[in-house]
């Protein structure tokens, strides 16, 4: 697939207000509890974000796989942000015991996300296994093709759309193999995660190499981490892609200056997009661009 500098579609903006790694020790404005997370999504939705990328935390602010907490956030988004696309991150994050000791969530816990009620519009797929590095320690982030195939088929059975998160070039190939085997059906939705230690470095050159391996007719976005968020997001907007912003990916607004809110990051993304003549997709328009159906709460039984 080639970048499109001339006939550009409206841009779909995803907001990721709280991730599965750092917490408020990185930025005190990062939301941790369901009410605050939903409020952040509401503000972002009003500002132009069409997709809500969801992680949750327990009462102590630690990343959680508790389905009841997810359900509280999902209910809140569906109630306060009509039409906003709900997307749960399948990796969940890391279980932190202290600043030096942590481990990843189990494959069984990640598979249980299929049981979420209400079901989200989307669940992400982590498209390949690699060593994830956080604060100088690494762990094996296991995402075999066999496990992903089972998870994708479970999503299809429930009417949940997948976003394919690719942390390296080989991950795109993994997803194309699943497509060729008939596991993945219909248009493919790629998310290039760039700048994670252990994954592909964030650069325009690597971005366009990854894009070159994506089938025509796919939708694509970039998740650029840390200092790479702003320059790569601008590159993507100029190239016809979609973007994600939020404190999961970058807690800073500029060099050495912490972001005051997720809203501040969304508002800047909207401003830059408009300067580059990219109109902002509403949630309903985003659903059409991503070949999705209506929100779960409006579907007929």
C-alpha cells in the first residue's frame, strides 16, 4: 500500500488515555479509576476522537484484567459518548509488584476478554511474539499465530472487529498468513506500533516500509511512542493514515513539559490534521471507514 498525499480520507483519531504500563508516577493527570477514564474519553470524544482505546486499573492504580472494571468503563463510554468506537487492548499490560518486579498477564486472562459484556466494538490483536522491554527489564510477550487465530475466530463469532497491532515488519506477514488461511476475513485494520524497545524503531523510513507491505484497501494508523509521537503523527496525517494519541503513548506535550490532560493531546492532533487539510471523522464516519457496524447497544438481537 502506498501513502496517499492527494486524495485523502477523513482522519480517524484514537485516544488512549491510560495504558497498561506506567501510571500516575509518570504524569499525575493520567486517569486511573473508571469514572476518571470515562470522563477523559468524554472530553476526547467532544474534541474529535472517534475511537476509545481501553485499559483499566484496580483501586490501587495497578493494571487489571478484571472484567467488571472493563464493563464499568464500557458502560460509561456507551452512555456518555454516543457512537464512539470502543476498543479494548488485548495485551492488557503488566502486573506490577513494585518498581522493579512485574510480569505480563497470562494468555488465559487475555482470552477472557472475549467474555466482556457489553462487548466492545473492537479488540486488538498483538500480531507477533517479541521481547518487550520496560525500564531496562524484558519479558517475552507471547503472541503465537495459533493463539491469535483462536482469539480472532472468537472475536468473529461475537461480531467483534480486530485491529492488528504490528510491532515489527514480520508481524504484518503473520497477519497476512492468517488471512491467506482464511482466519482473517474482510478488510484488514493495521496499527503500526513504533518506538517500543524490542520493536521496530520509530522513523519515517520504517513507517513507509511497513506501509509498503500492507494490502491495498486496508486501513492503517500509527502508534508512535514517546518523543516520536508528534513528528510521526504529522507524517502519517500528511500520508493519508490515521493516528492515536494519549498518555498511554506519551505523557509529555513537548520536550520536558508534561501534558496537562488527554484532551490537550487530542486538541493538538485535531489542529494539526486540519492544518494539513484532513477533516476529522465523526464516530459514525469512522465506522464506515473501518467497515464496521453500528454500536453494540443499537444492534438488533
